[in-house]
């Protein structure tokens, strides 16, 4: 594996220093993903060029789940997974438990979250929280708590896109078998939820952030500070920056 690929995790903004390299298991998984991206580029482009049907796309998707993402395609990638009322394209398992339902579209079809509705209803019935939508080229992962809620898109990757391969690997790592087992997909969900309006507004009003803003404003104005300047910062944020609907 390219040593540089272990240094910058571009999707999450986390960094690994040379003194604290990635755990070997994680470096191995990322190396496997990097190799799979290179190996699948040609076959995927061929499918797109001939506008292959959904069945042929599924063959590639199955192989990518196995060779790229590390799932056992005989035990953990269940095709035509049956739910109470209908079947979905795949049930993705870790061990004995299905943790995600997968909807596959033909490689030339644009993805649309509306296509997830049958899988989302099945997920609610089965108690499955994760949904994957793919046409082989584009991969989108959603979190759906109930059948009524709009699913939250957690990540998206274009395997043939212009993004740096390291960024593609970093995104896909979260839905690899190792990423799911190690809890990385769950922590990515927490990160996405923390960036929603209300929790982000709460973070902006935390003492740590207020003190950082005060220090920056003092530096820009050469003001040495005064009693109550921290309250000034909080008042300005609530008055000028944070929408009223997000204030407690």
C-alpha cells in the first residue's frame, strides 16, 4: 500500500501522523480497497459503455462487496433477500445479523433516493437501520430510523469520479466489513448528526468555542479584553449568526 495513503484520511478530516500510524488491520483493509478500485475500473467502465442490465450490474456489485469491502459473498451477501412482504436485492450481513438492505440499479441509471422506498419499508419491518443504494459506479449509504422518516444520507462515492483515490477509499472504508465491525460506520453517523443545525448551534455556544472566537476577535482588533467580553461573543452569535429556530 502507498504509505501516503495511511497519512491523510481526507473524507473525515482525521490525520494519522508518522509517529502514530494506522493499525495494521485498518491499513490492510484500505490497501484492499485501493487495489479493488483499480481492478474494478475497467470492468465497470465496460458495463457502462454497453449499458448493461441490472443483472450484470449485480454481478459486479457482488464481487465488489467481496473483493473490495471484505464480505463473504456466500454467507454475508444474501441475494433476493426476503422480508415479510417482498424481497430486496441484497441483505448484507455481519455474522448472522442483517445490518443493511441493498438496492441495485443498472449501471446506466441515475440514483434517486425515492428508489429506496420499498427497501426502506422493508428495513422498518425487519428492524434494519442501514440502506445502500448503488448502480455499481455510485454508492450511497443511508440511515433510516423509521419508515416515516426521510433517510439520512451518510456518505456517497463515485468509483469513477475525479476525487482523489484516497478520499474514495476513506469513504468506502466505513461500509467495509471491518469498518462496520469496528464501529466506524456508527461513529460516522454520530458525526453527521452532530453537524445538523441544532447540535451544531449548541456546539457554537460551548465554552471552548466561545473562548476560541473571543481570542480570534481580540487578535484581529488588538483589544486586550474586558469584563463580560465572553458574554458579548455569546450574544453576538445568538443575535447575528445562529437562526432563532435553533436557539434553546
